[in-house]
C-alpha cells in the first residue's frame, strides 16, 4: 500500500466512458501492433482503481471523490475498512449507490482486533509501529467482520470481493517481521533467515484462520455471500530495497507457497499481489511483471491472482499534465494482464491510486489523461 510507504498528451476533458474505453483499446492495439481480441477468445478481468482511507474524509468529500471515479468510466474500486469503521462503511455505501463494484480490504492493523494489553512492534522511529499478526485475536476479528457485513447488508451493499489484510510479507504491515535499528544492513532472503521465524510462521497460521473466518462470515451475508475471497495483496519490494530501508520482507512466491502448504486454497478464490515495476522500458516491465505473476494459476490447479495494487509513477506536477512517459508502461502492464487473463491466471487489477499519491495518482488537474484512462479501461471486444 503506497499511501504510507517510506520509500506531452492532450488531456481528456470529461469524455464519455465509451470514448475513454475506445481510446484505451486503440492505444493498446497501436503499441503492440495487434488487433483487439474477439469476445469469445478472451477471458475478461476486472480493471479498477484504489481509493483507500475514505474514512478520514467527511461525507461530502467521500461523495465528491467517489462520484469523480464513477463519472470517469471506472467500474470497479478497491476501498478499505479502517477506523473509524462507521465512516468506512458510509463510503462503501456511497460507492455502491453510484454503481461501483467494490473490493473491500479489511485492515488487520485495526487495533479493535487485538487485546488491550497487546503492544505493537516498534518501527524504530522510521515507520509506524504495528501489531504482530501472531497477536491478532480471532474472536475479535470475527465479531468486527460480522458487524461490518451486517451493516453493509442493511445498506443493500453487495460486495464484489473481500481482501483480509495487506502486504503481510512486509514489516510495514506485519509486526512479526523486524525493522532494523539501522538501515543498510543485509536483510533476509528466505523465511529461514528471519530474526524471529517462529513468530512469523505463527502469524501465518493465524492468517489461515483469518481466511477461514472470513469465508464463513461472508458466506452468511445476505447481500455479499457470493463475494470472492482474495488473500492479502503481497508486497513486491525487492531485497535490495529492503536492505536500504532496513526492514524484513519475503518474496511473494515464497509466502504463497508457505500459505498453500497450510491449506490456504480451501479458503480463498484468488491470491492477492501488488506490483510497482519502477521501470519505463516495456521489455523490462513485461519480464518483471510476468515473473512476479508466475505463481498465479487457473482455479483447477491453484488460484488465479488479483493484482489489488499496481502503479507507474509520474512525478510531474504541472497542469495540464504531461503523462506521455508512463503511457507506454501502462500499456505493457495492461498487455501482460490481458495475457494472464486469457489463460485464466488473473482475474483483476486495481490501479493505485485515484487522487492521494502525487507520483502515482490518476486524477490530475481535474481530469484523466489518456494514460490514466488506459489504466482503468475494461477489456472490450
């Protein structure tokens, strides 16, 4: 989740959604010199956008932001259930009323899910202090989840998917992983090298129970019983970046294997992952992204992936925005996603983010650029 991580094209005016989709499709076809696929030959993925932490806004601001997203032509949105929970639920209700299909992330850092005596792991003053996944109180989590689903049912909200947790393979979101007092030292490359492997693996055991509870409670929901259960989106942070920041992390593929060995596939419909390639060269992006998604499989042999966050940076701040540098990178990302979708190895991709992160945001200068429209455009025949 980039919201807290340490670490020249003519702008479209308020174009109709179909115009944005056509522009996006033509951009893809032109860049890759391939005709659009026929509907019967293509498995379509969901393409959406992140707008997290709406609980921090008042209702009028929630309404404004979500209306901008809906009016842009976006059809899917990833929102978060964070404290204050009632404000989060209000935002989900607004998004549902506007016709957006919702992936709802339940933030496991919510202190309501932990005993009062539990103390978080220190972030060494560089990042936030955060609770250990191994300390999560399963009964408190079940109660909080049940209450939220009951409230959403009362509002008539039908969730498209639920994602319990976020980046549990990174110290920033899992207190069972260490933050070093001084950054720059070598960090673990495998689970065997962790400072407290036993605590981390206990946290994974606890997370399997979280997934089981999530599936049970969601299936009891009056409106959202058919929602997909997606495992926590895993960070793609590399080992060298972890060394620089002085925090433990593990490769997504290794953590997926550890969770599958614990029976995760019985409880989830898809694996979550986050991808920030930080490269502009199309060939390099294709190689990196394809490798990161290598563990994604069709349901009959494993589980497909949901990319619950992905992003390409553009640091320009002028208006009108020059978004030309990331348009090619976005196109190749969409091409890789489409290839994985065709083989039923990917079901969804949500761009990060709509309007809060200056480098990654799509909504700039009051509109979407062609590159931004491309990021969220549905596949169309």
